[in-house]
């Protein structure tokens, strides 16, 4: 199974900050890496698929990138509605595995 | 408008069974792979199972293999998860989700239901 190690597990940031979340895979694979946002009591929302493709309707302040086994989600200017938990997920092979999540909190 | 609505959750004793359903609308159901993902209380997301649009191909997490069965009825636009031999550690909110790109499993899931809670306890 491919293990996804996500960091940090939590972070505190202010509105307008640039935020970066990283997922490291236990092995190299094609860029079948997705990012989700989840708010309390709600279903996850797809933000980025295939490492860097922005899902329709998602603001352009969200972006994704890949380098080897490292994948990064960047929020260029944090907005109040972005405070949530973010998960990466590899969709290269089954079982599909998620990172542990990163909770983005208000500083 | 794409909609996914789970049902069938509830309280069940260890060793018991439940069948979850996910009724869908707003897209050509048979053209899309579907998945179940769960989330234990206060924990992260765990992929459970997936099925191809035709239903011919199914995939499972090791933690549920042999106990859970995913299926679909394309005439009813409905996805199912039959859960047998339930354990306390299966307690979670179960979400159904639609593949972003047809039969292609590689691009994540773009629509999710609201979730249904399964509680396994005596």
C-alpha cells in the first residue's frame, strides 16, 4: 500500500497569509494525487485533482504541485472560509490512501 | 444538479449487519465509478471500497475485505454497501462519492453525499 504522510497536522494562520501543506508518498507514482477540504459536519470537497488541476468552481488561490514523491497544496491568500481540514489522497492504486489531515485554524 | 443521498445507517450490535444505500440523480449513473469512504468520529478519512460503472470491477480496503460487499443497481441509480460481521472499529460516518471522470478512478471524487452514521455497539 502507498502511505501518504501529510504535514503539518495543524497550523495557525491569519487571513491573507500564504499557506502550504505537504504530502509525501511512500513510493513514486504518477501524479494521481488529489486534495480535499472538509469543514466540520460536512462532506469533503474536491479542490485539486491530478496533483495540479483545479476542480471546477474552486477559487484560483488554491493550487497544487508535485516534485518526486512530494505533493504540495498552496493557498495563496487565506480567506475566512478556508479555515478547515485538508486531506491529500493518492488515487494511483488501491487501496486509495489519504493523508492524516491538516487542520488550518485562525491565529 | 448532481445529488447523492445515503441511507441505512444506524445502531447495530457487534457481529451484526447493515446495508447502506446511496440514491443518486443528476448524472448518468452507469457511466461513473463510485466509492464509499468512511470517517470514524474525530478521525480522518478512510477509503473503503469502489466499483466500476458496470459493476464488474470492485475494490476493497484490507480492513473490510471479506466482510463488506459493494454493489450497484444501474436501473435504480443506486449504490449499495452490504456490511456484515460489523466491529466496533467500523463505527463511522459513511460517505458515497462519485468519480470525477467517468470510469477513471484516478482523478478523485467530485460529488459526495452528506453521510450516514453507522454505530457498532452493544
